[in-house]
C-alpha cells in the first residue's frame, strides 16, 4: 500500500483543524444546502482533481447516507442522465466551473452562477461556494502528498 509523503496532521495541525471546522459547519445542517447535494459536489470535484482518497470517502459516505449507486456511478456524466434535480445540476455545474476556474476567462461564467443563484438563497449559495473551495483544498492536499485511498474493508 502506498503511504503519504508527509503527515499533514502532524506538521500543520492547526491549519488542518481549520479545514475540519469548515466541514463541521457545512455538515451541521446550517449551510442551507442538502447533505446529499454536498456529497455529490464533493464527489464530482474529487473526480475532476483525481483525488482517490476523497473519491472513495465521499462515494462511501454518500452511499451510507442513502445515495443510490446509479447516481454515484453517473455523477461524472450528470448532464447526460435524468437522475439529478435542477438544483443538484446547478450545484454540480458551479462546482465544475469553480474547480476548472483556469479553463474559462470569466472564471465562473455568469449563466452558471445565475442558475445556482436561482436554486439557492444567498446563505446557501455562499455555503456551496465554501464547500467547493474546501473540497478543492482537501483534494490538493491529498494529491500533493499522495494520500492513498483506504484499502478495501
């Protein structure tokens, strides 16, 4: 089994706790974004970033929370499937645009933002942006340090 290059929790414990605090807020129910949507966003961003640790963790957590295998298996092709609500589609589009920010001269295109704002009020939209930023941070930490996905149980 591959091991991580460095023990982040050991060397940057306070910063690590800060990221965990953001997750605690988001998962606590006060974000205004359904947990299932957050799970899908985290999974999709982790797929884009190639973070095996987060792909495994978020697909497992989503399944444990009742998410269907059909939706988990097709989140990579969410545009081509009928399995996602309009609000989930808006969140996934925002997540992809904010993750691939360098791919568009506008950053996040205004129509993508407007569609997300149509489905989420300002506090929920702010929480969604925080969730997207947080999972991108986790992905970058794990990919940079080569944190391995857990072995099969």
